[in-house]
């Protein structure tokens, strides 16, 4: 592996690690919020464990990433609504969804990097 490839791999690993941290932060925020809303530790525990299981399976991790990205899109639409502008709602919704999707898919890739067993040198 040459120096350029090594540098690229390290940069990608750092991005995946950041994305994974952001994905966990979003999941933790949602689980805590729903647990407080329902006043149930059971809701918190089940959602948190369910999220961890979803991260292990790549297709489920991608579905979770899209769901979280949709929530970012809705947040963008809400921000545009505050400005009372339809074009702002559309553009901020698209930007929120696109950026959320990129960040969350990077986090899903980071989770797969961690659990991948074929990374060892044999």
C-alpha cells in the first residue's frame, strides 16, 4: 500500500468514526426522548438494544440511516416554516435530508468496519 492509499484509508476511517458517533448520538437522543415521553425505562432499553442490533446488520443499518435522514429533512422543513417561506422549506428540507443521509450512511459504514471479522491479517 503506497502512502497516498494509506492516507486516504486513514481519512475514511476517521470520517466513519465521526459518522458512527453522530449516529449513536441521534439514537441516544431519540431513545431518551421517547423514554421520557412515555415515562418508561422499558421503552428506552428496548429501543436502544433494537438500535444496536440494527447496526450489526448492514441492510437494517441503512434503513435506520434513511429514517434518521428523513427526520433531519423534516427538521429542515420546520426551520423553513419558521421563515414563512415555501422555497426555504423545500431547500432546507432537501439539504437536511441529504446531509443527514451522508452522515448517517458514513456512520453505518463505520459500524460495519468495527464488526467486520475479515479485517484481521491471516
